[in-house]
C-alpha cells in the first residue's frame, strides 16, 4: 500500500510556526507514524499571512460561532481566517487525504475542548478552532484527531485503524464500483467492523443484499457512511472477545485438543485483562495459516495495520 496521506498541524512536525516562534514536535508522529504516512502540513495563521512570532489569539463569544481575537490588541481575525479556511479546504480536496491530526487547544486548529472566553473573560472548554471546524464540516467522514488524545493508547489505536481502513476504502473507490468489489471489501473487513458495532454489520449486510437494486453511487455512498460510523465507535474488550470467540469457531474441526485448549485459554486471558489483544490475534493468525483457513487469512481484523506501530499491546 502507498503511504497514507494525512493533513497535520505544521507545528507537530517541528516547524517553528507558533505565535512564540516555537514548535510542538511530536516524535511518535514523525518517527513512528511517519514511516507509513505522508504528512501534508497546515498552519492557518502563517498561511493566511501572519508572521512568526506574532500576538497570541483566543476565541471569544458563542462557542458555536466564536470570534478569533488577539489577546492584547483585540484585533478581530475571524473573517480573514474563515475566508482563508474555506479556500484551504478546497485545495485539500485534491490531496486525497485519509485523515487529519490537529493541534489540541489551538484557537485555529483545536478540534474540541478549545477555550472560548465570554464577555467577562471567563473561559469554557466547549469550542473548536475555526479552521478545524471548517475542515470537519467539509469532510465529515474523514478520521480526525488531535495529538493530545493520541497519547491515549485506545484513542491512538482507533484513529490509526480508521485511517488505514479509509485508505483501503479509497483504493476500492478507485475501481469501477462493481457490486462484487464492494462484497469483497465488506467480507474482508467483516470481523474488524464487528469489533466496533454488531448493529452496523447487520445494516451493511442488509444494504449489500439490496445492492443490485441501487445505483452504484448511492450504494457506495451509503456503505461509506455506515463504514466510517462503525469504526468511529470504540472496539471494547467485550466486543473483541465476542469476535475472538466467533473466529475460534472456524477451527472446530481442525485444531487438536491441546491447541484448542491453548487458544481458548489465551482468549479468556484477554477477556480478564491478563494479556493484550495482540496475543490471541497472533495465535489466531498462526492457526489460520497453519490450517489454511481461507476466510480468516483474508480478514483485516488480524492484520489491520503494520506491526511496527506497536498497537493492540495494551491490556
């Protein structure tokens, strides 16, 4: 697979574009994810023409529609930022992005929980940065996250799974939009989706069953909406345990009793929080190839992203 293209706040790559002339380099993003990702850097303030260093800015007013105001001179940059943001997202449409990583708490690029100050100078953490808000409105199905939340292993895993899923989906979209291509994609992702939402699997199964009666654009569009809704939901221990039990059922007539016992014990250890998900998945993957189980060998649930990213290692 070609490198995934992700938009990113430029300061997270070590670019000295912040108001104080500094940066917020995140080494996990540059050194680990960077091996598999091509980053498209964006700095709203610099790209709309402000210098470095510059006066800091804050959001003021209604959290649903805040104003972007400089901290000392009270200069209002809202209109200028909005005009630039609308132009920039039109440019980003051509970049084939599979997601975006925003700078947390930024009045331009924070995706949630940004401070918005009322008329008395009291802040509430209910805002979104102006550029981030425009981007998310323009691309509602693209995976987005901020670097602060990516320090949480579960959030990081979910985001990376979503961007790799989006990349594979984009590759399917590049084909001729045949029903069989959609069936193949869904089949290979079924256990992965099931680990997020059993309800969405049923909805997607039903949609595909109606496939011959729908125009390809409508069929693919509705499927994409369900797919990205599903993988946005957390894959909990309980959900993963149900999928692991389902997967072990494919070996009922193949595993010797000793190997069957070992597999069930490992899956139960995961259920009880005694080992990370990667342990039963590694064993399942081993048995899938050892006993040539074609359905499991094709499941992205067993191989959703490169092992070098060190995901699924938290209990």
